[in-house]
C-alpha cells in the first residue's frame, strides 16, 4: 500500500543530537526511528527504570496525541516529537504551571533558531500569527511527570488537510534549523527550565511569558466546562491561570479552551 505521507531521508541522526547535548545528558537520550508516542515510551517504563531528565526523540509517531485526547499528526519527517521525564522530590508534586515555564523555554529556542515570530497561546500552544506551530502536553506519573512537545517541521499538504485548525511549519516561517540541532537545544532548555522552576516556581518565568503572550490585550472567548466567557485577555497570574476581564470583573481560569474573537 502506498503511504499518504512522503518519507524524509535521511532519518534523524542520533549521533548529531548526542554531540550537541551537555555531557551529563547524553546517556539519558533515546532516539527512535518510529514510535507510537514519545509520551508512551517514557510512561510505559517502570518507576524504578525511569532516569530523571531522560528524553525520547523521534520524527515519526503513529499515535501522537495532544491535549484533551486529541490526535497529533506526525508522519515521518513532518514534525519533531520530544518527551522528557522529570522526577519530583519526595512528598511533592510538580505544579501544573510548569507547562507554562516549558512553553517559554521552547519558544525562546524557536526564536533563536530562525522563527522570531513564534508566540505562546495559553495554556500550551506555540503559534505564529493565528496558526499553530506546536504544542506541549504534560502527563503525570507516580514519581514525576512526562512533558512532551510536538513541532511542525515541514507539513505536507495531505497532513494540512487532516488538521482541523490553521497550522504552520518551521520551513514556512523561514527557519533552516536541523531537527537534530532543534532537539538538542530543546532538551537543554527544558533541563534548565525544570531546575529554575524547582528553585523559583513560575515567578521566574512571568516576565518572559509576558513578552511572548499571543493573547495579551486581545478579545477572547473562553470555554470552561459549561461556562462561556467573553472578554479581554490580561495575561496570567502567579499560578499560571489565564486572566480575563469581562463585564468589569477580572476572572481567572486554570483550565479552559480559548479562542480569539474579532476585534
């Protein structure tokens, strides 16, 4: 049977990713030609077998997923998928706000490598204009969390037809970064972000988030459960909640679907 999606050649160069990583992180990297999901690779390992800050990278997922159980289209070579495990301390749990810190770190990497227009759409989307470039997914396990990111590299027309929202890829944005360089930079940036979050929480990332906020001072529609609120996005608070001014009052949302309304 002929595949609907083109195959990129050559495949990811594991040696190039390893060479670009700090010494202490090289032994914790796994590069796969194809997986069902990088998240599942790490979540499926027993607690005693998981190494803190271990990472899995691929450019082909057969069952990639995003927030709220949505499917993430990952034909070979079209996108980069990366997941990292981060252990929490004894008796503690990671705050959900860590996903916002990881979003800041990932966006700054993308800007540094030729995509200066990338911004963050609360809570976990990486966007350029009104089009989605990537997304972050956080899933907890007994001894920590697994954070995953998917970034569009070169989306073929067949994939764009399947994706049910406006999308963009790095090639279209003019970035010539190799997937190997990007993967290594993301791993290093996330490792630093986890350390800073452990030390200082989201507070250390708030000024950086504000400069990257794609929703700031824009009219939005927020769907939270059965509640629909329309108002003006006013950034995030110290807990990572989205702040929306509506009918003279400011409301905070910890989880919601947000869309931009026409001005």
